[in-house]
């Protein structure tokens, strides 16, 4: 499981990188790390950590386009993780469903 990390100030990026491997980075202040580091990163001033299933994440102040894209992608991904999908788990040729 991943965690979204928002840096309210980009100066903490080297510290974050020394504590947790960054899996994805969107600009200077939006990161994806393994959720196992969430508790450690939450103790750092100016760092906001969001786990899947929590409230929708907000971008940092005055976000760049890429930072906003990263937060929007996170919110889209986490909001759809538990939604049931019609036909989920059925075979491609299950009655009532057309193959793509």
C-alpha cells in the first residue's frame, strides 16, 4: 500500500528522501512512498501524509500543474479502489456480458 506525501515546503524533500524511498514524485512537493513510512513522516513539521481511504487529499499551496496532477491522480485512484464493478471476477464469456 502507498501513501501520498505533501510537503508544505520543498526544503524538507532531502529529509524525506533520507527516511523513505520515493516511489513517485510529482514536482517538488508531492510524493508517493510506501505506507510503512507514514507514521515516521507524519512527525516532520510541514509534512502531510494521506493514506488510501482517508479524506480526499489537498494539493500544497500554489501548486504547479504537475503537483496538482499528482494529487488529482491520487484522489481518483483511491476513490475508486473499493467500488464494485459490474461483472468483476466473472469470466470474459459469462452470460450477459460482451467481450471488449
